[in-house]
C-alpha cells in the first residue's frame, strides 16, 4: 500500500514556448537532461501530443525535426517523475481522456479490468429486484437468496450483507501472504475449510484464539488493488 506522503511527480515546467527549447536549449538541458517524465505539446493553446521519455530533452529535440515539427506545436510542458514507475500508465490515461490529434495510438493499460460487463450485470440484477417488488414477486426472490446461504453450526455468514460476488482475500502474517476467498453466500474458505466470519478464518490462519478479521484480511477490490476488508462496511 502506498504511503500517504508518496509522490510521483517531483518537478514540472508548464506552458513553455518552443522557442525556449530551440534557442536556449542549455537552460532546459540543465533541468531535464536524463530525467524520466511525461511531456505534452500544444498548438495555439490546445493539446496536440502527449508522450513519455526516459530522456526528456532528447525526445523534445527530436520533435522539433520529425513529422511533428512543421508548425504543429508551439508550446510544451514537462512533468518530471521519481523513476520510471507508472509512466506508461499515466501516458495511457492522458491519451484515453484527452485523445490528442497528434497521437496515432490510443493508450492501453498493462493490467486493467474493464468493469462494464459487471456494471451491466449489476444493473440487470437491480432492475430484476425492482420488478419483483413492483409485481409482488419479492417473496420468491428472498426465498431464492435464502437457499444460496450456507449456514454453518446454525450461524449465518457475517459477510453475507456485503458480498454480491466472489472476492479474493489476502493477509500478511509472519512475513508470508495467506490467501482465502469469499463466496456469494458470505462463507469464507481458507486452507480447505469454510468459516462463517473473517475473524474465525483469521483465527485459523494465525493459530490463535482471537483475531479481528476485518483488519487482518484485505480483499482485492480491483486487479492488484488490495484494501482492508473493513472497507466493505463503510457506507
């Protein structure tokens, strides 16, 4: 998890004339030579092109002579990053939002889940629930939901009100990652056994009689995005 004081962009230089790059290159060189970052080129105040580079000065100089050179841009901005991490993601994000005319290829993400199918499925599910309620079918829906619950020792799963789909769980204990998962019924499965609460699963994982499962476990909110399980209880 990223620290609260973590930063990506450490320095920026915005809305600089192309003439500055062509006639006073030495000044720009002192600040951006060998630096990683994202750059943007503008024409008459409108975004024309976005790119990333491990050596910003060389890339900008190249754009004064390549197919972008002929009066296609007159000002530029640079955003210097702390290392190359996430640069490609940032470039792709800008390209997909701004769609600059000078960029021929739309940005792509290395690991990004398109949640549109899930949004559509949830929309259909809610519309169906609304239809059941409007036409007196709510009782049947409740019965079907009750059949999907798998009680254990007479206890209802604690996570049932918060789960609409299978979720992966992860916890770090004694330097190692432990993995579990939650079914739509709210049951937690860990190491071949099932539990009615995350705390019970956490107790088994730690081998101790007590455990706050809401803080012990994290769940994968999105691919690679692990957050505390307790976030599910927030409105």
